[in-house]
C-alpha cells in the first residue's frame, strides 16, 4: 500500500497536496495502492496514480501545491537560544 489517508466523516481533511512522489510497489502488492476516505485535495506528478478524490494537476503544475494562502501559526514561532557555562576545575 502506498498510502492510507482517512479524514473525519462529515468533516473531511481538505487542502491535501501530494507532489512529485513516486512509490515503488512490491511485486505482490495489493491492487489498490492508495486507500483514503473523507479527504480532498490535489496531486501533481504522483505514481502510482491516486483516486479521483485527489485529482492530478499534471507535471507542468507541480508547484500547484500553494496552499494554505495564509501562513500557519507554526511559521511564526521564534525559537530562543540559551547557553549554560560550566567551569571545570
């Protein structure tokens, strides 16, 4: 199995973007490499091809994964650094 994505029934996971991914499958792999429900989004340059819930935008639009439009809260986190000095005698 290449991937298994499960959203929440009635409140699907949205804005999923998978781009430039090639997954090698074992010779005895299941016939359905992708399993997902309650998800929405796009793909670009993905092999094996996912199902229609994540439609392919094509190789030329590989940069189409441009959401979220607004910065995420984690992008505004500023890490503080501190030092601790030990004197050895």
